[in-house]
């Protein structure tokens, strides 16, 4: 039943996405409008050769049929297969997302737990204010300031890129990863710490925690075994729903740090009206939403024995 | 009459000298290039090069890569002359390369040239290239000029002839931008538009294809079998940096050696000049920034209105305040460096008083809100440009104020690039646009597709005359201009065209674009070329001063 629902959902996403993309004004050939030497006749001829002059339903059916047959089409921008392009950018985004999420989970969870345990303390107040500031700082500005201080000023970190051209060793990759993952992590740390704090506060006053304390269990055991374990449950859902963001990437951070990830691919594909690439990213995102929610359900059931999938 | 260039080595030596000056060597003797390719240069580009088939549609950054991978029969030099590359000489009526009636062309080719995969380059490759451009299944960027080629005949491996169906003088310029592709790599592919060649191109240029990391960079490696002088660099890297502020930062920290095309924004020009061990130069480009009115729309067809609007533009403030005085104001459709440039065009006068008097006399009376009205039509129009182009958006604000002072109301209607330069521009759906256009092709002033009355797409034409300009005298001059090879005669023709276009204000020319490009000190051989779309046209001559 769930598989049928998912297929219907994918079909709807593809149809609506295709229609919006193609009905929007402009097109993939507009970028050549000002190229010296190219005429309107050249553009019309190419539109015809690319099949862009055919009725939209025909274009959609052809695209959908090819997708069903496993052909995701070729990008208009660089003629490469769409899946190869997505695959080529996914590694960089995954790397950045993994690093920033690791920072977010470690730092954010710690801040959230401590803030809940020491509610209304100086630490909690500072953490709350800090989270608000972190959420309010524009990533673009923070990224540039970070570069200005640590790259231009101190010369400790590279001003961007995923690796040094001609080097590409593990340490070089790591060196380049520090700045963007901290900048991206700042926002996610703030989000995770707030969620974790709220979740902990929900659990901390539950009867079973009070019972554990009445039984004389040490605070550390209560915290780790009874409180954190239960507080983590909603976080699994959040983590699962964050899976699709892998494909949307971290657009601003990727731009500031010239990181060749999915965010930039998506933006470039949209601005060039690269229909096959945009549709490919859209379909992959939709698939990841479905997989993410399924994964969250499974993990939820593992973490909480009370829940079993029917 | 075509001026034949000096021998290849001599020309390159001259360019090297020019580059030496730009690289900061000044009056000192130019350092010698290394005996073997050495080091690398990282060029920062704000758009990603993604098209590597040199006959397919592309943008400036793609052409920058092509110049280093491929070779044309001849190239166009910064001074507008042609230099043989794959050809042994520039064909002309004088040397017999072009018949007296201008219809039969004979090209003698350089011998001993090899493709990057070791295959010999021959006249068959030239024939294949011309045929591929005209192949109805191939998505060629442009067939203009090439579609006149008939009866291609390979005389020998190093000689080829063809006949033109009509005389077309700009073809020399067209061919200077036409890169020859390898027949052996393309003739047997199943889908000519998706050949493996597209992502692993094979050329005859000074650099070979090495790798592409999509979204990040392209690396080219020295072609040690190159037939000309150079290359002197071991690697040439094009690095994609979409944000110009970030590009400037990376130039400052030394992570890139050269900022190309859009380069450094005008507001950072003065600061960039103070950077240690960097050389920052203003390089003129062929793009003419203008307000282009749609002459087929309402009162824009009225020359008096156009004159008044042009008188109302404070061009000096526009260039000074918005562009920090970097570009040079112009009255022409051609760059000042063009051999066909008419320097005698009347200079624009900023005079709101005269503009008001003109409009008053023409019956445009001010309404209660200050906007003029005539016959129930308000002097109100939209101006559009690419949304997000902050410099142009500031320029629009300034124009709004200028024109408000003469009773004209300009509304801003900006759109994303993929929208505005689609049908909105091509089919003349705009009222006015702020746009940069390169009118000529390379060094040639041919401009039929921009100005001929038969080139208006909105009226069924096939060109780029989106302002819907039509003038029988200009039509006749345009025909005359493409049918003669005599440079003196052509200069006269195109000077007249510029004078008419300026007099009729087919566009409101604002300035000739300039880009601010930066180099790391010691980089030698860089020679800006206004006749190419990218100043990376000669990276084969670049090297680091020891």
C-alpha cells in the first residue's frame, strides 16, 4: 500500500514539477541570446533540434517514458547524463553535510542536554541567546567574515575550494573542510541544540524519570539511560527528514566557499533552465524524502521498543 | 585589401612584450620563457565552462577554454589583423587565396600538425568541420556565412578550396572564430550531438584535455607536440568561482593567479591596484552598454522623444557614480579600438532644459503628477534588465531620476536572465532594456543581423534586430559592406552606418564595457584581445618570469 502511495506521489511530483519548469518564461537557449554571431534563426533551429517546440504533454510523456526505462536524459549544459552529474556533485555535498551534521549533533546535543539539565542557569541563558544569534546571522556574511579572519588575515585556512589543485591528499581535503563545515554547522548546531533542549525538557519531568530517581539510581545513569535515550526519539525523525537536504545542498555555504556540491548544481541548473538536470534533482529529492521518512520510521522502532511497524 | 600580418614568431614576440608590460615587468627586458613547460596558472571564472565542442553554442568562458584546446585556420590579433594558425597564410585577393570576384577561396594549410591523440591534421578535417556546421542534425552555434559555402574540394592533405554562393567579406572574421574539429573522432559517432568527444575533446591547440571536476575546475596539460611556440606552462586550470566577491578574495589570498572575464568589480578597482604582488588592469571589451528602446512600441518610434530621453541622461554621473569611472562613454556601436570606429560622432549633451523644450514643442504637456501626456498617452515606459545585476539596477535608479526631471516616467521591470533574454527580448516584447551587446563579430564590423530591417524576429526576420530598427539607407549600406573585401571602402561604409544609427538614436549608447582583470605579478605573456570573447585566447604564450 505504502509503495503504491509512493509511486502516485512520485508521479504527481514529476508532473507538477515538469509543468512549472516548462511553463515558466524563458528557456535553456536564452543564455545564448547575447552571444555574438548567433541569430534568432540559429536559436529557433536549435529549439527545434532539441524538441523544445513540441507540445508540453508530448515532451512530458517522452521524458517520463525514458525515465521509466532508466534513461534520465542528458544535461543541456554539458551534455553529460543527468545521473552522472548528480553523482559527481553528491560526494562534495555529502562530505560537507556529514561534517557539519557531526558538529551539529555533537555540539548541539551537548548544549541542548546541558541547557535542559541546568534550566535557566547562566549557561542555558547564554546558549539560548547564542542560538538566536547563530540563527539570525546571514550565512553569506558569516562565511565572508570567517574567510577574512582565518584566510586573508591569519592565513590559517584556505579561502575556499574542496582541495588544492595538484594536491588532493586526505589532509588537504580535511584542511579545506574546516571552514565551510564550521560555518554551515553553526546554524545546525543552533537548531539541534534547541530541539534537543525542548525534547529533554519533555522527558525530564516524566514519571519514569522521577521513579528512577526515587529508586536511588545515580543521576548519570538516569540522564544517559532514561532521559537522553527517550529525548533522542524525536531527533531521529528530524534527522530522517534532513536526508533530502543532501540534494538541495547548502547553497550559500557552497557559493561562499566555492564548494562544488548539489546546491550550486541546482542553482546553476535552474538559472540555465537545464530541464533534464532540474527534473533529475527534483525526482531524486522526492525519492529521498520517501526513503528518509521510511528510514526514520525504522530507526524509531529500533530505538523505541513500544513502536513496531504493522 | 587585407593587411597581412608579420611572421608568426615576430607577432608573438610583440604580444609577449605587451604582456610583459601588463605583468609588471615594465620597461625591463622581457624574461625568457622556459625551455620546457613549467608551473601552472589558475584562472578564476565566474561562469562554469561546460561546453567543449567548439562548434556548439557557448558562452565567453567556454571560448576561453577552446582557444587553448583547439586552433582556427587563423586567429584575430588585438590590433584586428589576422595571424595564420592552421593555415599557412591569410587568403586574400592579392595572394590568390580569394578569387577576384570574391567567390572562390583556396586555403593552404600548415604541414606536420598533429591532433592531441597523434593523428595527423589534414585538409579533410577542415572539410569535415565546414560540413558538420551545415549538417541539419548537428546543433551548430551559428551557420551564418558557413551556409554560403559550396563545392568543398580537398586538393591535397595541405590544400583545400571552396566556392561561396555569394560574396561575403566577413567570412574571414567568422573563420577566425571557427575551430577545426577532428574528422576521425567525430565522423562515425551514432549521435553527433552527444559524442564522447564533448567530454574528452581532442584538438590541435597548445594544451590537451586533462580532467574536469564538474562544478569546480578544468585542467588542461601542455601539448608538447604543439606546432607553434609554447606552451610554456605545464598546466592551465580554469577554476569556477560563481561569486565575484569570493573570486576577489581568492585572488587576494593567491589561490587564483588571474581573474578573467567579469574579473574584479569596478568598486574594488582602486583597492585591487594597491594589492601587493598583483597587477590589475582595465581591459576594454567589445560590448556596448546601452538603453535599447523598442522602436516598434508606442512613442519610442518618435525620434523627438528618443532625442529628449537621450538629452536627459546624465551619462557622466552614470559612468562615474555607478561604474566608478572605469568604462569609457561612447556614441558608437563599435569599440574605440576597432579599425572601423567612427570617432567623429557627435558627443551626447546632458541638457534637461533642451529635453524639456523638445518635448514641449512636440506637444508633450506635463500632467498633474509631472508626467507628460500627449493625445492621451502618458510618457511612461518600462525598462528591463537581468534581475540581480546590482550595478545595472543602481543605474536604472539613476535613470529614473534623470528622466523624471524631464517628465518621463520609467518603471523598472527586471527579470531573471533565462526569462528576459528569451522571447521577451528576441520577440521585442520589451519597451526598453538595459543591455550590453557586442555588435561586430571578432574584428569585423558586419552588423546585418542587428540592424537590417529583414533581421527583426518580431516581424518574421531571422536576425537579432530586437529594437526593430529599420532604415532603407542602412539596409543598402549593410549589403554593400559584406560584398567588398576593400578595407578602405568598408571603413567608409561602416562609419556612415554608425553616423546614421547615432543620429536616429536606434540605441542610447552609454559606454563601452571594460573589465578589470587581475594577474599575479610575474605572469608573462598575457595580452588582452578585444576581438575575442576571452582574454585567455593565448595562454600558450604565458609563463612565469623566473
